[in-house]
C-alpha cells in the first residue's frame, strides 16, 4: 500500500499387480484396526449422485449407454447412447441428462444424476455430494458395454477433481473413471504433431518441432516436470525428446539439448493436488516435422466420511507419446482417497502410460490411500503410499485466510479518514495499480489521505483478518506494520505493533486489530503488514494449507499484505519458510 501524506477412452492393457504396493498396505493398515468415524467437512450441495440405468437418444429411443461425462465448464451431465432393447445401435450423439429424471434403481427409484443439479459452471472442480454411486448402464435385450466410462469435460482452468461425500462413494464393477492424459499428436505431412492435453489438473505435452530447411527443436512439455523437447535433427529425426517427471523431492530432468536440471520439490502427501507434467515433443528434421508429446495424467481426490469402494477402475495415467520412441509420454497423475474405510477389488492406475505403445517413458504418479481401515485388495499401478488414519483435506472452496488494511485515520481528527473498502474515499482512481505497489509508479499513489483539516501528525491504522467462520487462531496475537519512506532522506523503515487481535464469536464477523501513533514520513511511503498464526488441525487454516510441505512439518503461516491482497508463507517446525499460494497446483 503506497501512502501520501498529502492525500477417452483407452483399453486397459496387460495390468499386473504391484507386490510392493500390496505389502505396504498390509503393513500400515492391518485388519486389527478398529473402524472409526471421520468428518471431512462435506456440505452435500449437489445431493446424491447416481447415474441412470438408461437414457433416451435423439431419435428418440430408450438405450443403455457406454460413456457419461460430468461437464465442469457448463455444470452439466452428458451420456452417449449405445444399444436399444432390440440390441440395435443407438444414435451415439451425446445427450444432456443433467435435469432428466431417470430410473437409478430398478424398478422404481428415480432421480436426476445429481439429485440437486448444478446451476452453473463448476469452476473449482469440487463436487460436494451426500453419496456418489457410479454403476453400469443396463437395458433388457441390449448388450451391456464392457465398460461404462466416466470422464470430466475440463473447466477453464483444467482444475483437478475434488469429490467429497458426507456418506459413501462407490465405483462399481464394470465402471471406469478416466482422468488420463491425451495421446501426443502424430505429424501429418508438413504439419508437426501437437502435444496431448493433460487430464483434469494435468499438463499439456510439448509440440513437435518444425521440419524442412530450418528444422526446430521439439517443444518442452508443460508443468514443473515437463520433459524437454528433442533437438532438431538433420536429414532424419533421430534425437529423442525427454520424458516428464512427477514432482518428487530430489528428481532431476535430463535433456538432450542441455544439462540436467533439478525441478521443484513436491508434497507427496497430495494435500496439494496436482496432475502429471507433459512429455517432450520430438524435434523436427529436414525430412519431417516432429511428433507431439503425451499429456500428463489428471488428479482426483475422493474424500468420504464413511466408505470408499473401488470395484471398477480409477485411471489417471499419462497420455502416450507417438510410438517407436518418437515423442515422450506424459507423467502419471494423482489419486488420493481419504475415508473411514477403503475397500474393493478394482484397479487404480497412475503409470506414465498404460498403452501398448507409450513412446519414450516418463515418471509414474502417486496413489495415496488414507483410512482407519484399508481392506482394498485390487490392483495398484504406480507409486503407492498409505496411512492408517484419514489425513487433512485442503479444499479449494474453503475461504482463504486473509489480512487486509481496513482504514487509516488522523489521530487528532478521526473524521479525517480513509476507508480502504471505499475506493472513492481511499484509492486514487487515476492509479493504474490494480495490485498495490506493483506498477513501479509513485506519481499515482494507491492511498491518499484527504486531510480536509490540514496535515496529520500521526495516524491510526486498522486491519481486518479472517475468515472467522470457525475458530480462527489469530485471537490474542498481534499484527506488525512496516512503514518505509521512498525518499531515503526521510530515514529507514519503521515497525509498529498492533494491540492484540480480537475476534467475535465464530460467524459473527471478522477479527480486527489497530495501531495508533503511526508517523507517516514526508512525501511518498509504502506500508505493509504481517502476522504469524498457528496452523491447527481443526480451524480455518487447516482448510487452506498443508500440514507437511517438502518433507517439513508446517507449524504456522505468515499472512502478509500491502493493501487488499494477502500473500502467504509457510513456516516449518525447523524454521524454514516457503512462499505458498492456496489451491496452487504443484
């Protein structure tokens, strides 16, 4: 704050169980554990989800169906008709079933797919339900499809999928939840192949390089662990690109076009949900352009207060590159299940690719199971971890903790005040600084004291903190204000301490704090403020921030502001500090 004193479906191929994964689950979660209850904070805003047994195609005729899509961009549910009661093919055009009441349990239980249908886009990717049941589509006289596929049409930000239930989640036998990355595009004539799209929360693959007289290198895959593209070739495209890496501590990305490079450390507890990075595109050559890299596998977190049953398949594998090692596949994604009980005998897959022709290999993703009782006996492919109790749920819908300036008041004349919430009273409307202090322009300050009764001697600065929707751990702490003159002749930065932060009852308003006797230097100055509050397991902050980051236990969070925006720094038990953005994909 500146102040102025003047003023798809891919067939599952050759899946094999991982002995290590199964042994790990037996070790951590033996049958002797007693089932316990858990409340993961769901609100069941969409009611129960249960897909119908049949749909009606555009002809119209009653059909079973082989694909259902939850459209996060539009807040709709679509189905692709398959066969009618005479076992003849139905029109395969997707039909909107969002508000269609269908039979969900034969013979007479009916509802819309979500019993409380979405009313608009699901921009955060969060599906809040009471119970979630995905079941096969059946119709007398019609062949039942081998699999019923559930996929997600991406929202504008291609967010991961957060599915949270106050009851149970059931992925039934014969159903397959697809969060896979798309295949890298093959070159066609003079046109280079494009990178495959990432699954929900995953990242795009790199494009192939241009061919011809001036061939170019292939594009790098997107995401922090994106595979570097292959170098440009001469007469033939023989220099391979590199595979993508999943973000884990100590991993490096090797490249044919430069030295190996370390990528950022990640949080393998998956409290920060993220998908896989994209594979590198093939470099072009004089004979041909290059092929595109595969997209990274998506990410899903399923949390249920009671039981998660996976008898079908959860697939967040990476998209294949172009075969014969011409481009790289995408890295595998993330599957995190959190519940009282996890059971079933299905399949979970986060490998870099489960196709017969994957291209150049990338890293596998992570499956993480957390429950008091884990009796899951199915297949697990990729890196697997488990915990014997449900962990923390970081919800992107939780209101983010904040610290903001509320007002600046003349200490000798309280009516001479600038209220930050009132732009006309406090902000210079000619300023181009939509975020305080980032434009580098000091001729148009963000805040101007109106001073109708003359210059002020000192000011009182007021703050608000929140959200105070549940016990907010700021009460009794203080805010530190730092005032720094832009003119060095006016001296050094000065720090002030507020009185103790006070909070009303939860839900009754924001917390507040104030500092009196703040001297503003002559001319322009900048203000910033921060407070450090504890990260407890049940309060507001636990919904925004991870309990563990880069292998460090997080004990507190620093909230810093220079206006209306709040920045965040995680502070570990050992004193390390990590800048952090709630909801960011790692």
